[in-house]
C-alpha cells in the first residue's frame, strides 16, 4: 500500500480539499487497493473539526465525498507515509521540523509538481475555494502520475 499525506496549517481548508480530490481521482483510476490518502495540520487549532464549510460546499456540489474527514495534527509517526505533500513553503519547513526529517525526498511542496511552482492559496484568507480546488486538481493529477511511475502501477491503472 502506498500512503499519501497532505499537510496544511489548520487541516480544514486546503489539505482536506486535496485529500478528497486525490481519493476521488485514485478511485476513478481503479487504484484504491494500492493508494491510501490522509491529511493533517501543522497546528492543532481545529483538532476534531470537520472541513471548513467552503471546502465542504464545493466538494458536495461536485459529488466528491468528504465522509469521515476530521482535522488532526501532524504526529511523528506520519514520517511513515511514502509521500508527505505540503500545501505551502511554511508547511514544508514546519513539517520537516516536526518530523525531524530534513532530507526526506518525499516531503515536498504540492504545486512544485506542476508548472505553477507556488504555494496553494489559502481560502481561509482568500475566501476563494474554487481557485484552491482547481489547483488541487492539477496537483493531484501530477502527484498520481508521479506515484504511478515511481511504483510502476501503469498496468494497474485504467
Ligand atoms: P488551512 O487554512 O491551513 O488550509 O486549513 C487555515 C485554517 C485555519 C487557520 C488558518 C489557515 N486559522 O488561522 O485558524
């Protein structure tokens, strides 16, 4: 099983959005048996809370499931994830410190996998959940492609 963890600050806006989008994509590619997806926050500010209502509303409208998703803080055991995918540069820095993993090749900034090479804008501040969603889709497509290549899942995907 290949395990992917998305990380943001509060684990209520961006990383749950990426988690839900990735899970949906993985399901549609028939790769659910190979890839498990989770998310966490570098803070515990929203521990136990459901995703932000803006994230929930957008995903519900698109028919993307958010069932069972509750905010949780990053913990040291999360270093066991194969990919720790951070929404912005400060999340990368904080994640490396919290996991004491400064040269782990699979802790990286999400949109560095795309042509955008930037932080995912935080709708907590921008209010623009649509923009964040669209970037999550691009990032998740690139991430899934990377995983398929790195784990030779070409024949499993359909
Ligand atoms: P997220 O957004 O990191 O994408 O979940 C935020 C959520 C909450 C706060 C900041 C960012 N906050 O300051 O509580």
